[in-house]
C-alpha cells in the first residue's frame, strides 16, 4: 500500500505500522521496558556499533516510538523523524 496516498487522518491512525504477525493486533502495543536483551556479546557489539538495526535501550529507541517516528515522517513528507524523551532535544 502507498502510504503517501492515504488521507492524513488515516495516516494518524495506521501509518508506519502493520498488524502484529503473532497476535494480529491492529493497535500499536505500548512497550514499557527500558532495556532489551542480546543474543550474545557479538550481537550487542553489532547493535552498539550500528552495524545492525535493533533495540538497545528505550531512550534511544523502542518499537512504540518507532511507529510514532514513522507516522510523523509520513505526515510531514520527510525521510524520517526522531522522537526523544523530554529534555533530550534541548
């Protein structure tokens, strides 16, 4: 589906997100975790070295914020967006 062609109201609700493949949930889950586990030290090294994309720590990124950033980018017609905790953008 071409998300750019959707109505802005539809993008606000559904942009940047697909239903969860395991649960088929349409709503974006709220991830209330602060940190994530790694498969091993090599996996952690690749994530922290930005050689592999993934969750490390919620202040850097989490799946809920990822959807918000994608929606904002779609609504603004941008290549990307960044959502940060209060005070981090100062």
